[in-house]
C-alpha cells in the first residue's frame, strides 16, 4: 500500500478503488528531480503547504554534499555585501532550525569568520567598508589581533558577524533518509524522454503530477528540456586536514578558507576550475590548496580527506529559476553557485510563490533574463 508525504506525516489513499490501482499509477502534486540544497528548500515549501510530492535522486551530483556550507553575508575579497544577504538569511536560518528540530539533528553551527589582513592597506579598506549602510551590521569595528603561534597573521583580522556553517553532508544524508522513510524518495536516474504530457498534467512511468521541478545542479546539462540554460559549472575541491595544535573555533579567510568541523579537523578550500567537469579529486588542486594554506598555517597537519564537486555556476552569478518556454508544467531551480546554503531557501520560496500564487519572479533570477539580454 502506498503513502505520500505531507508535512512530517504520511496518509493513505482515500478510497479502496484508488488503493487497488496504486501499483499501476499514483498522483502527486510535484515531482522534484535532485536532492541537493535547492531541492530540500523547495521540498520544505511543499511540506509547509500540504503538497504531495516525490523526489528522484541518483546521487550523481556532489556539489551540495562537498560544499563548505558557510553562510557568510560578505564578499571578503572586495569587502562588499552578498547579493540580497539580509533577505536570504531571514529565510534560511529559520528553515535550517526547523529541519534540525523535525529531523532531530544538528546542522547549524554559529561560527566567527575572521578575514586575515595581508597589509595595512587591507585594514584600511575594511574600516572603510564598515561605513557602508549595507555592511555595518555584518562587519565588526574591532580589529582582532592574532595570538595563535600556529597562525601567521601580523596584520590581524577583521571579524564577520552573523555567520555560520551548515553541515551540508549531514543535512542531505538525513533529509534523504527522512524522505525514504516517508516513501517520498525514488533512488533512481530520471529519464527525461519518458515524460508524457496529457490534459494539463505530466506523466512519468507510474506517476502523474501537476508540475516537475528540476533541481539537479550541474546535472541539468543532461536535461532535454533545460540543457540550453547558460549554466557554466565550476569544479571545486576541498581538503580536510587534521591539525592537533591549531585549536581554533573560528573560520579563517585568507587565500583559502580554513573551517573547523570538530575533533581537530578543518576543511580547507576551495579551488575553482572552469574546465574540468568531473567529481574526481586531482593532485593539482591538492597541491594548490596545500601551498596556499601553508602560507599562513605554520603548524604541523596532515590531509585526511579530499573531495570534489561541480558547482552550478552562472556567468552573471545569479540563480536560474523559471518555467519552460513551451512545456508549462516544467520548471528549473538551479544556478546557486558558491552560496547555495544562503540562496536555496530564497529561490525556493520565489519559485513556489510563482507557481502556486502567480507571484512575479525576481527579474535577477528569472531564466528569461538571458533572452532579454539577447534582445537588447
């Protein structure tokens, strides 16, 4: 007998006739393809509004799992505000807290981020940035002096406020287990050529749905309906090091990030490669990261893990959200780039409101913007 996911419970079909036919066909409101950060945020919209859904995921996309998971409202290279940082954090933090409570897991770790200064000039730029209204709530006015002999930082640090880390691997693993328990997860590759369109609905094998949401990250390049969207993709690689003497409970941003994850372990990353589109870690990236981290971490450490994934990046650094130009039941939710933890809840809410309540999509994320660019 089949069950569908509604909020954090399941319910059985309402008539014996439907139950009898369940093995051959079942109806849901949404099919969601992919189970990364974007998909989870959209599923939470569906659960909050009592929508029936199933999720397809074959584990082929790794970018959300291997992501560093920082939510950081400041671009620390230029000392400028992240796009819509306040709006994103206002939606993201309560969502992750809700997931923590309902799944009984810990994924949200409040974390100080210290930007390592390499010169007096960088210090001056930091204090100039504090005067910007959009940044004054995110940048500390106090210079942080270095007192750790394992770290080389003669010019000190600037501290980013209201930052933290989401354990994306635990989030995704736990959420998939939750969906599986509720009979909402299909661990299989989605075959685009098996979609059928009939009388305003879509049919896929034994499923009928009102809408299909494609949130498969860089995997969208194999999607017959959305492989034309301008997703470039950028491979990122991250090392995990064990540094017993470092003993810091804050993240350091220098030429790379060093992020504490517990038990004297730290994630170091990430690289950016616009050519290689594989999930295979490379020796070249490892050497690049080690060279950079040894520039300011002076103590002994050893590499204990090395992972890679292809980020779904876009040339204008904005997400790709919207409806297919011809097949009105098909939607894309993609292009979260390097800040998926912050962006996912915002774009998921935008797409849900667009579909269900006919709200206008933010023009900066609408996939139609590229057609407009061409026309102009």
